[in-house]
C-alpha cells in the first residue's frame, strides 16, 4: 500500500481534534455578526446555502457581481447588489465569498468582470462597497460536519473528510496505480489539502492546457470528439486550434438553454464544411434516457439537482453515438461524471477513446472516477489546473 497516502491519513487522525470545529462552535463564532451574506449566486453559493441550512443557519441574502442576477431569488434568497448591502443590513455582517478560487485567479470561463483583478479584485470591490468583514467560504472548512454528505454543488475546498477517511484504502490503491510520478505527487498533495486546508505545493499547469496537456494529448489524424459540458464552445475552439480544424466529428452536449444558444451562435459562424461535422445536442449526459432536473445558471456551473427548475432531456453517450466511433471523451459536468461514464460503457469498451474527466465536484469522484478508468484498462494520469480546485483525470 502507498506509504505516502497512509502517512497523510495517520497525521490527520492525530491532528483531527485540533483541526475540527463543531457546528455549535461555528454558530457561536457567527453570532458576533448580525448575519451572513453569500457572495456568488452560483453552484458553490448554493451548495454552501444548503450546508448552512442543514446546520440551522439562514443567511441574509446572496450578493453577486452580475447585474442580471440582482433582484432575482435563488432558493428563497434574494440576490442583492453588493453596493446595497450596507444600506440594507448595516456594517456588521459577514460576507462569505462563494467563488472557487485558488487565492490567485478564477477559472477562465468566469465572467471577465469577476476575474478582473483576480482574487484580490473581488475583495477590493466588496470593501469599496462598505463590506468590512469578507472571507472565502474555505474559512468554514474546519466544521467538518457542515459538509458531510452530498451538498449537490461545487465546494472542492470543503470536502466530506469523513467520506475520505472511510475510503482511505481505495484512495491508497488509486495512488499506487496512477501512471506517473507527477500524477501521484498531485494526488497526494490534493488529498493533504482536502484534509488539512493546506499542504505542499500542488503541481499546476496553465488553464490553456486544460483537457489538452501537451505531454499527454497528441491529436490523431481525425478526431471524433465527444464534449460533455460543451458550455459556449470553448473546448471546440481549443480543439480546432490544436488540430488545425482537422476533425472527423464533434458531438457537443450542453443542457443549459442559455449556454446552448451561445454554442449555436458560435458554431453558426464556422465554415460550412466544418459546421457539418459538428453535432449539437441540448441534452444532459446520464446513465440512462429520460429527463433530469437541472439547476440552470445560464453560465458555467449548471448542475443536476432535484430542486432544479429546468427539465433537460437525458441521453447516454452510447445512445448518442449508436455505435459510431469516438477517439476522445471529455466530461466536466458538475458532479454527473459517474453516471455519464456508466452510460458510455459500450463506447469505451469498443473504441477505447482517450478520456479526460473532471474529478473534483463530488468528494467521492476523487477515487471513483480513476477507479472506473483503471477497471476499464486505462493508464490513468492526473493533472491540476487550479491547484487543489480544478483537476482532470486522463485515461490513455
């Protein structure tokens, strides 16, 4: 078994009493404020709202930098402009920034207005609006009970540490079987961060290489690419640039209606000969056919959830392709990767496509995604693009 992983868990067992904060202790700490505001009405903010509600803490509202969200309601909470917060609530409230950041930058798909100035830019704008108490949501991570179970959202900085502990032997086996030292180092360091909130530096590649790391992905003569979570066409742009427009077929799946419209507008501008090889589907990728409830954010981060207000048609990759060839399958679908892989079993068995699968949305994706790839006979690599926050498993 992996001594590195075993040592990390042994240290966590020793240090847990000093690391952990109870729910009651968290509530006591929050009582010094007149309430809590969640900044960022996206998947992370929704996940944190659900976690806080389970603990009996009801935030005052959401705040968000996107004007189109102001005045809307998200799971019963109004979305308020940041500049209106002090007028509404005084100055003794706590703002929890619910945007996934590594302390330096945001994912490149976030709105430019949010990314401008990076991590410090969001803090600066909030302080300019009179918000004096501002911290990242990671400040709550010591309350392990708060994040126990499925939060139906994207809180990679606050995993279910009890779930990690329960499956430590599986995590050790995955670490042992990763294909190179860079993958094993990245895996161990991400685990350390998830347990302790800090750890060794995580080897990180440029966002520009996401899904297509130069050392691992060499385009074949004619790519037949399946893009699960196609968003507005960004992966297609990257693939066309990488291949010089040499693709045999491109299957793009995007269930968020607003994102799908952007995807259609982008592909409509492609040359006709290329456009004919691009197949668009407004479906959610799943383990079976039917429909799923989608919480549509009309931007990055839309996710399947029982309280989602948008019904999206569901399809399996096997059904979508109906026996046709696939050379590569990419998935970044906000926690739906495992059912989507289940629905691609025949395609994977028959065509052996290269796989690029996000592994950070659910705590258990950290070992279940690579396990499925290993069970299918792949060599599995891991590369990170945002330190502990955004990483992809590659099956070659």
